[in-house]
């Protein structure tokens, strides 16, 4: 059987390819090109490193161009979301639409009947349906980034590293004398520096007011869409206690700030939901992560009219519109959604 392995030039995807080849798969490495020229270096992929890894592993490597799709679906969407007052997670969207979307479909056109593999630390299990499970290395688990995948995508996918730890992967690399770049997944791989500097190329500066939760004007800003909930730096306000962004209003161009205790939220309304497990819309007790590095916290998922709502037992810091809230049933990804608003 053929296995297409999405490769970045880093150790994870390279070892994923090695493990599949060792199992007897006919492995083809694929670099999904998201930059204008394939030999340009992005923060999470390196053309020359992929070619070098392919030579070491004795596997063919192909470049699949998804630059136009990546620019349209990821970069332009990123700017649009910020303009509308949301803080997106482009890596989650890239997994759904680029790697497991346009990229997978283009690769399948080249290599009929093949499976698709990546170096993600996650596990796919099958019984009555396909289930997405957290990887055994809890410090490296990437199941959060994969919550938007559909059953048809999971059906064609293999995650060889799900049962390994990062230490195991480095040990294998040493044993086979694989020399690769220390690349790690980057949330914003297309931004070389600060997000605000990148956004300023697309969004005009608009002076507005910084207001506390009591309505007092504390300062000025140059565009509400340059800020995000939970942000502390860049406010340039003198105050007895540290201030955090608690809400932004891009229509009125206002940034609302408060002290840390004012930046906790208990309830989130979700949009663009996707459930890997079956849900009959009855109330479910699960755990939820409102951001990638957050600890999964106890919560209740419920349908409130036409709204999907998650209520945490304990208020969470900086629950941010535009971010992914991923729900777990034990170690299994139950589903998730994009946070529409938090309160």
C-alpha cells in the first residue's frame, strides 16, 4: 500500500515516514508548498531539509503546490478575522483546509488509492466509527489542532507517532543517523515577526479609545483589531495594577481593559462546530480547552435554542473570540467549535 507522508523537514514527519517504510509501506514524501517559491524557507517547512530527509530515508519526495489556496484560505482569512475582532488559530484551519483538504486531494490525484500520514502526535481508533484520541505524550499531544477533521479525512489518515513520545522519536532519529532540522509546528508560520507588524500591512491605523470596564477613558490606541483578549503588553497605560484587554469592539474601535480578575469567562458560544463523536444535542459533561496550551477543564456542552454553548465549572482566563474550543471525552476528541463570544 502507498502512503503519502506530509513532510516539513523536521524530525517528526521524517520519523513518521521512516516508521511506515519499516512496516512495509510504499512511502512517498510530499512537501505542501505554501510559499511563492518552493525553496523559500517558512517557519515550519524547509524544502532543502525535506529533500535531504528523503535521500537519507531512500524515499521519493514530491512538491505539491498549494500556495494559492494557502494565501486565499489561510492568510487572507487571518487578516479578515482580525479586522472583524476575532483572534484566529490559522494552524487549525490549515490542517482542515490545506494539509487534509486541498493538499490531500491534490496528492491523491497524483498517487491513486494511497493513505495520508503526518507527524502529528495523535491516535486514530476505529470501532463503530473513527475516533480521534490524544497522543500518549501529553506534553506533545496535537489532537487539539485536528478537531475540524471529518470522518472521510480520518478514514484516509495515519498518525504513526501517536503511540510514541518525543523522546522516543529523537532516539529513533539517533539510531538511524537521521540529521534533520529542529523544526516544530508554528501557529503562524507565514509571519516572520510580530503579528501586529504583519497586520499593519493590510489594516489601516485607526485611533480610538482605551476604556476600563467602568467607562473611564485611560488612553488611546491605533486600531482595536490589533489587540486580543488577555493581552497585557502594548497598552502603554500607567495604572496601579496590571491591565489586560477584556474585550474589543472593532465597529466602534474601542479597546476595553480591566484587571486580571476581570478577564475570566465561564461561558462560550460556539460557531462552525464539528463533532467527531456523535452528539444527540442532549447536555453532555466533558472537558474543554479554550486554547492549545490550556489545561482541559470540566465543562458542560449543551444546545440553547439554535446556539451551541459550553459552560465551564470554573471560569477560564482570556476565552477569546476566534480561538478554537476543543472538547474531550476522556482522551478522545469529542468535537469543538470556534468561539463566537464569551461571557
